[in-house]
C-alpha cells in the first residue's frame, strides 16, 4: 500500500503562473515530512523539513506547508529554472528503522 | 567538499554477470543509504547504515543483492548474478541526520 502519494504526476506552468503540488500520506506516528528537488540526471537535493501540522517553510519562490494528512508545495511566480521533479518523503519510525519513504514525484515544467 | 562520490557513473553488463557499485560518503556523515530509482517504482530504499552498521535492509530485493560498509568512507552494493530487471539508477546518499540526506550523482545500470 502506498504511504505517500503525490499529485499531479506532471504539471506544466507558464512563467509567473503560481500553483501548488500535493503530497498526501497515510502513516501513523509521523516524525517528519521532507521535500526534495531532483534535476534530470542528478540525485535529489534536500529542500525542506516539516515536523508538525501548521508548520510552514519558505525558500525563494517555494513555500511548504503541512496538515495532518497532506503537505503542499506552493510555487509563486515560477521561473524556468524551477523546472524539476519534486519529491516528497515521510519518516515514521518502525521497528528501529528511521528510513524515509518517498513518493513518486511531480514533474514540474515551467515554460518561458 | 566533493559531495557523495559514486562509481561507476554508467554500467552496462550482461545478464548473469556480477556488478559492484561503489560509494564514498561525505566525511563526517554517520548515515549511508543505498536507493534504487525506476520510472515504475520511484525511489526505493534498499539498505541503510548507521556508523557502518546495517540498520534496515528490508528493501533489498533478494539474496542476489548485498551491501557492505567496511569503514566510514566506503560502501559497496553488489548484485550477483545480475538480471535485466535490475536495470535502474542506483543512488548512494549520506547524512548527519537521517532526514537531510545528500545524494550522489547515481549509477545508471543497464543489464542486457
């Protein structure tokens, strides 16, 4: 069963057109939710950690928010260089493991 | 710091051959992770180490896969014998904290 579901799978925006990516999760005992960015041919790059419902984090044009069931990554006035795949991951320790479980990502394309 | 170093970057091999992937983590990081990424299944954790000790290997597909971390600066992931379904991008990541992981550039494995 999927613990982390991201939507949409792909999103195309025009430069300056704001939007949001969704990450819903079905784990108990959430320790943290994480956003990563992955450029083609590269490994994922850490963006944010969110620990509790109501928390928000910002970085340039990106803002991540967290509720008890989902997280949103808001992109304000995106630029072509924001094009990438955005991955969400959750950490819910089980049996001594602190591993992260990743969603399949949202591929964002921002056209000039 | 050079970041996480993986070798080789590309590997093409025939079914049945042994494949060894190598990783040098960032100096000072206590955690090391091996992931596999495919279009179908996304980014999946295979195994992770803490202070050179394997903590969670529940993601290792089967006995054909093995991973070692003989010291704090080196790890290997071995597949023997390799099969076409093992074709994927394999990432190594390291971290001081479990959640803020730094990924290497990946090894693209093709098994024919």
